[in-house]
């Protein structure tokens, strides 16, 4: 299956202070200064970019929000929907 912008989404629990670990786990690079979370923030937008096996470009947007726990809502984009699904399954 191929699409111009396949997107998969899901929610998973992640401590907000583990943003750097999310980056390491996915093996991607933060866009801009997205790897820095100000201490006073209860939410954060993490944007990552990388290249998956076979040269597939991948973009990830993860929204983290702290309430009674921390929830991560993640969107993965790639030209190949299978790549998006594999990256999403890596966190869930």
C-alpha cells in the first residue's frame, strides 16, 4: 500500500522527562529545539525526522501532556504506509 501521506496515530503513556529516551528509542533526530522541554510546561510537542531502512523519509509528531499521568499522542508520516505502521508499533 502506498499513499502520498499515510498517517497513523495512537496514545501511549510516557513520562514527559523521558523525551530524550523517546528520541533514542525511535532512532530519529529532533527538529529545531524540540528535544528541550521547559520545566514549567505540562505539555510538549516533539517533532522528529529520520530515514528508515531502504531510504524512506519519516516524520514524527508526538504531543505529550501531563495530567494524572503523561499521555503521548503520536502521528507518523512516510510515503510508505508500512513504514509508518512499523514506527508507530515501536512505541506501542
